[in-house]
C-alpha cells in the first residue's frame, strides 16, 4: 500500500500494515484484550495515514474500503467465536447435569 513517496508516508503506511496484521492475529487468536488494543492502534494508524493524504488522493484511496472490509471481518469473526463459545458452554452444562444425575444414581442402592 504505497501512499506517497516520502519517508514519513512510507512509515505511516508500514505502521498501518503492521496494525492491520496485529488486528488479524489478535482476532484469530481470540485474544479479546489484545484485539481491543489492536483495533485502537489500527484506527489510529488509519487516521494518521488518512490525514497525511492530499484531498485528490483521498478521493481515489482504497483505505476506506479496506478498513470497512477488515473491521467487518473482525466483527464477523468475533461473532462466530462468541457463538462457538456459547455452544461449548451449552455442551459443558449438559455434561455437568448428566454427570450430576449419574452421581446421584450411583450412590443409591436398591435391595430386592
């Protein structure tokens, strides 16, 4: 994502790319605290790059579309992870209830 040919612009572009990778990594790892920090860093990097662009480059920039795409992906992944965690929790709850019921019945002996 080469924005401008200046060293400062290259640094901003590299920072944005790093922030993007860090956000993806944190979301994939389901590390919510890290993802929260990463999204803040990403937003700040986008802001810095955007503000460094001249008006005519902003009109043609892919930054808004790429940012929307990344943030939509991160949101969708977080929702999927939340649903998976809820499903796992439900399975654990069923196993706990089953184990509890089995424990109650194993302590009762019937003589006949």
